[in-house]
């Protein structure tokens, strides 16, 4: 299919990256008025997601006296770059380089005589010991240089830039580099990230560097520069590297569709729309072309939870869940609850399931009162505090609900560290300890995240000078189990119980479409539970049920057609400039990580962007409400599990043991 070109375009490094993911995306991307694009294109939020704006600005500090090519107009940027490169020695930020239809904006370009050094700055961390571990070890044994999947996009990016520069400047030696955060280094000044603030501007978000920030006051260098010339040469030596780039550029500029093979990665396609959105869905077009009919939501092979063999089935032309057989899955008999294969088969059959005996044994082991906790955390590239490393875990918020033995529910406590530039982890643990030390009731989390975070804080405490260090470490050990990288082994007497594991082992609802995210589980639970429907259809939350952030709230509401409204969608968005579902899907396809994505971004905005007091307080209140709903969702799940053990629900099937 070929459509007439409507305007002059360039093929940029971001488009090259998109084509590496799937060349068909170029066709959809070229027509934004026709096709839905659910990607997080807002540079402000994209930068916040991974701390990229900080890393980029800090890198400039390490390359001082550079000149920024600030204009967004490609032709103006090219002209300005050409003028500045007349100098024998110069450092440029965002230099524009073009050859043919290819255009790049280089993060940092340093010209010294007849040598041009390119520096691509990435918001990713690496340890110096890992700089020789870029290639697949099994392939290397066969003397094949195959980049590991986690590194391939970065090297493809800098290789494309190198190709463009070498073609644009054939008489220069072009040397490529990558810049990463250095895991081995610690910040030697506090509040380093506060030196780089985002301020919204017209058409483009700007970074305001604090007055006086320079190489002499940012402390020890925490970014690492790696010369990647050898690796880039291998990529450029591949006969199809430039051929592919030229073909992709031609297709994009002429709005010609390249048909790509379907794959597991289609599940993350951003060119997907829902009925009534007003834009076409590129995702559905691709699958419809193969299926010869519209795909049913949630019933494609790529929707099958935790299924690693989808590529084989796709290659065999089996694209729908109903085409999966029991032989394709590892359905183990007996054992400890549902196996992965057995749960996958439930999804294929599209039927609900409850293992009452497994649930009964679990619930009988619990000790009242029951404590439901949920953490919100982040890991930033540029440390908050002196002595911290890039991407160390930061725990900034928790919520805490209690269920008493008589069924009374209380939002008992919460914590939110919103002060800028302070390392919150130790105060966070002190507050959590105060919440939980009053009794010996069972403690619940949803996923392993809380355990991982507390183990990370324990190691931070181990190297600290906190006066109550031993007391806090003992508390952490009492409610966690040691992780795989721990220097000691333990399992606490009140080790947190993972509700996610209980969901995986004993319960399945087709309404979740295979997802185990609490944000998908909660609506499914509410749709099935008569007890919850009756209880939470009344304005009792923040009245009969104590709440810290809600008053007389009704959680179970219906639309005009009588359909239940998702409680999470009842809340006002933390961001007015991005759909929360797009935000979550952008951050990760991992339920456990993505569930906290919006909170992570909100905290980042509070820490790194300029906002007035009203905006700050609105975001703070939004975070408190979101986190409270997370632990209330855990409460509702427990209440539903209790309901499932009543006679009215005992007719549901139990897997044979």
C-alpha cells in the first residue's frame, strides 16, 4: 500500500529504533491523524521515567563549554551545526547531522581537528566489570558476535549515528562512545539531582540547571564513557545494516507499508486503539491480515500468560488461544496449587477456577489482625543523597490497611516522603516498623516487590551509621526472607505473605484475561463477588470504614448501562497529559513493575520539576489516594477469598491432585 507523501520528513535515529522493533510501525507512525499511537511520546514524562534528563544534563557538565543547538527546526539546526563546525575544536550539544534522508541530533559531539567523537548518553547503568559482557556467550563460543538483547538497541542507535556522521563527513575520523551511569561510583554531594529541574516550556520542556552548577561542585564523576568503536564496526560491517536503513527510510518517507512477521513483541505494540477511539488500530490490522477476521480481545496467542513458546506456535500459524493444546503446555498433576501450565490451560479454556482446599489451608494459617501493605518506590539514575549509587532503590510511600478478626476494615496508616533531595529509606522503615510492631498479625504484600525493597534497605542500613541501625535491620529480617543476592540467609517469623502467589496458585477469573496485576484482578473480583457488591455499593468508605483520604465514598459504582466501573478509573489521573494505561504499558510489560508506574512518575515530578504549591499539593494528595486504593484492593481480595469458602461458592471446581 502506498499513499501520497504529504510533507517533507527525515528518517531519524528514533525512527531507526522503531523500525528495528517492527518496520510496519513506520507506516502507522507516518499517519498520526489516522492511526492511534499509545506510546509515551511526551519528552517530559519519558525523561522522568528513567531519569534521562538528569543524565543528559550531567553529561554536559562533564563536557563543559559546549554550545547547544537549541532550535527544533531541522533545517535551522543543520545550518547552525554547519556554521559551528567551522571551528577547529568545538563541543556541541544536540548537533544536527544529515546525509540524504537520514538526520540525527547527537547528544554530544566533540570536534578536534579531523576527529569527531560522538557521545550517546543513556539513562542506563553498568558496572565497569561488565563492559566486556555485551555479547551472547553461547554465540561467542561459535565465534559469532551476537549482542545481548538488553544491549542491542543501544549499539544499534550509536551505529546508526556513526554511519550518518561518516557519510556526512567522509574526511573525518568518527569515533563512537556510549555514556552510562556507573554502578561502582557513589555520589559525593547531596541533592545532586536537584541541580537539574524540568520546567515546562512552549512546545518543549526545558531543563533548568541550578545556578553555579559546574564540574567543580558536582562531586565524583558518576557517569562512565565507553568507546564502542570495535562493536560499532562489527554492526556496520554487516551487509544489510545500511541496506535496511535505506529501505526503511524510503518506506517511511513514501508512506509505504512494510509487512512484518507477527511476533510475541506485538503484545507491546503502541499502535493499538479501542472501538470508538476515532483512530485506526495498526495492531489489529496486522493480526486481521493473518487471521482474515478481527481478533477477539484477549484471545490471541500473545495474550497467554507467561508462555515462552509463543514464537513456535506463531511460526506454525497457530495464532489463537483456542488453537493451543494441552501438549503445548506443561500441565503438571498434583503439587502445590496450580502449576503455570495448568493456569495457562484455564486461560485457554476461558473458565473460572478456585482451589477451595488450597485457599482454606492458606486462610487457616493466617493470624489476626491482618495487615495489608503496599510500597511505592523508584530508582533514579542520579542519586538523591551523598553516598548513594546510581539506581539504588528509593522507598518513598506506603499504605497500610488492617482487617480485624470481626471483619472490621481500617485504613490504619500511610507514609509519603515528599521533601525534595532527602534520602527517605531509613525514615520509611522507621514509620513502617511503628505501623506493624503493635501485634503479631499476618502481613500481606502483592508481589515480591516489598520483600525486595526491604532487603535492599537492609543492605543500605548495613553500611550506614544510623543509631538504630541494628534495630531496624532486625525488624526487616522479622518480616522478610533473604533474597538471592543477600550475604546472609533468613526467613522472618512474620514473613510477609504474598497474595499474588495465592492468586496464581488457587484462583483464576477469565475477566483478568491472564493478567495478574492487582489493577486487573480487582475489577474481576468485584464483578463476581456479591458480598463486595453489597458492601461497597454504599457510601461507607471514609465513614463506617475509617479512611485517611476519602469521605463517604462509594467504591462500587455502575455506568448508565449497569456495568461496574473500575475503582482505579474513578480516581482523577495523576497526570492530565497522558493516559494512565499508556503510562503503565510504556514503563513495563511486567505487571509487578507497571502497577507502580504512575506513582513513580508522580514522585519524580514532585522531585525534579518546577511547580507551584497548589500543583505540588494536588500531586501529593493524588499519590495518597492511589496508594490507599492499592491496599484496599488487597483487602477486597482477601474478603473475596473468605467469601469463596462459604457454601454458596463451594460448587466451583477443584483441580485434581
